[in-house]
C-alpha cells in the first residue's frame, strides 16, 4: 500500500511538472480544473517570446486568487522599483515561516541572471501546476513539503535582458556581502524559512566541442558543507536530475567541467569552484542541500556533432527561435521532475541531513575551511584547524556589518559598544567566512578570541 501510494505521488508530480511546451500545448495544466486556467506569455505565444513582467504579475495574481494552496509576498524592491516576490505553496499554503520550518521545504530561485529566462518560465508553470492540480497524490505531497519560489530573482536584469541587475552587479556573487537588494531579499528568505533544499535555475553558453550538453548541474563544492548535506546534493544531481533529463531525451553533464567529445572523460575545469559567495555554496554552508542547474542557450552546431538528428535540430532551432526556447524550458522542466521525485523519496534523509548540519554548530568542533573545494584540496593556510571561539567587533565594525549579519541569521552579543560573535551557533562555519581576515570575501576584519563568555540567546 505504501509503495502504491508513492507511485501515485510520483506519477502525479511527473504529469504536473513535465507538461510539454512543444507543438501542441495542453488546454490546461495536467491535473488542473476550471475553464480559465492562467497561462504565461511564453505559453500563449508557443515559446516565441518570454513572459513579460506585467504578464507575470497578472498570472501570479490569478493563481493566488484561485488557489488556497498559494500565498504571495513582496520580499523586496529593486533599484528600479520592481517587486521581488516569494510564492509559498502547500496544502494549505503555509501562513508563517514556522509552518515551513516544521516540515520539509524546497526553495526555487529562478533566473538570478536576467538574460537566462528559461528557469523563470519553468518556475512560473510549476507554481501554477502545483496550485491547480486536483489529484490526491499532489495534495498529499504538498501536505508534507512546502514549496517556496522566487519566480524572478532579478527583475531589472530580466527587463533589460542583462546578466547583472540594474547596477550591473552579479547577484550570484553577492550571497556573502549582500550589497544588492536582490541578494538581501533571498538571504532573508533563507534565514526565516530555513529551506531544506535550494534549487537555483540558470542557463549557459556552450563551448564546442567540449562543453555543450543540454543541461548541466552542480552541488555545493565548498568544504564547509556537511558530509550528509553534500551526499544528498550529489544524489539530487546524479541519481534524480540527470536520469529524468535523460529520460526526456536530453543530455547532461557537470557544470564547469569540459569533457573529451569522444570519451566523455573530464579534461578541464572552467567554472564551478567552492566560492562561498555563490548561492549553491552559500546553501551548503548554511546547512541546505544546494543545486545549480544550467540549460544550454545556443542551438547545436550545424554539424550536429556527427548526429543527423541533431544536425536537423540545429537547422530547425536556428530557423525557429521558438523551438530553441521551448527546448530550453523543456529541459528545465525535465530536471524539475527529477528534483521533485528526490524531494519525495529522500524526504527523511534530507530533513535528517539539514537538521544535523545546523545542530552541529552548537558543538563548536572541527575545522573551518577558508578555501579549497571537494575536488581541490585546501592549502594549510586555508584551514582553521582550531578556530577561535568567537570574533570581537568594535563599535565601528559592528555598525558596518550589523545588517548583513542579521540578514544571514548570525547571532551576536553586544559588548563594549561593539559585539562578540560566537562560533557556537547553527551558522558556525559561516562566521569565519564573514569575519576572518584570511577569508576571501570577509565583510570586515574582526579580532579572533580564544577565551569566550558563553552567549545564550544572542542579538542583544
């Protein structure tokens, strides 16, 4: 009976999350009811154009109005006064962050780079399909798992079709410093809701013939990610996302790794290191299962890499940009199908891994890594084998970084006009990355302390 129920859950999710955007669009999302189901601008144009901001707002408002599973919050405002929004989905929609923290949860961050729109389209239709699905299996899934979605993480960049925001800043390099409104809004969501999984949707430009798979993924490489969280992130990528994408007819690879076109062996790493300021790594440091997913923007080369089918596809995509757009969104939806299967099957493991990672900070034990990655051993200088028990901030330093510490969820105790930031807290491995002079992206240079008063509670 349990196995049958699980098959029903996975089958319903597969239907809801992989509705194709090919030549024939469904009249309504799978499992949905009602004559006037909202559709995105991308869907109504059959992929000829991306959904506009005004269409997105109308679409989300309609979904919010029609379904008790959905709540929408404004979590920030961009420099150009566009809204940053969080969609909360559950059965029923969670009313408070505490409702999310009590169960399993996933956060979808969609299109941090404004010129990478396919993830945003996949997120919008996923919101709708989860909200409208009428089957018992989806309802049961949402009773146990809260789905949080930031449908457009860079609204100004999306409007301008630029990688950065309206100031030219790369939001996905700002998850430590938190200088941008967009990164600050996401940090507050991660702090308040503590999602078990953070799934980050992007796109990439290929390098022929070494780097051109339909979809790439990558887990947190930062060495401050707990072993259990790292294991679950690897499983999400290798055991769920990749097989689902293959089943949909697409190719996969590891983000940042060039491979030999004949043997498939890795030959060069060009991206995807352990920088803590990148969201998938920030997620791991903060105790969440993180995954980056990137779909290929460009059509295949005219040669089709020697495959007549791919050569025909290349010709077709170049002749019809809508076909290229649909392929990019379809591959994102296929990856999401695998991800949602993971959320269901690994729910107990995910919760155990993330809870243990956050509780481990209270033991104040073990090294902290200031560099290196899971495929790049750190140097001795990059390892704090015996970290300080706290860092002291003077009054000026505390005033400078107080807001960032609060957004990250770091705890402190006021002392002598400044503050003491202990390592004995859930974000233990983040603290030195923020405050130690040797960290690559520190906010300020605090004073390490070897003798520390016990901090109970904190932030006062």
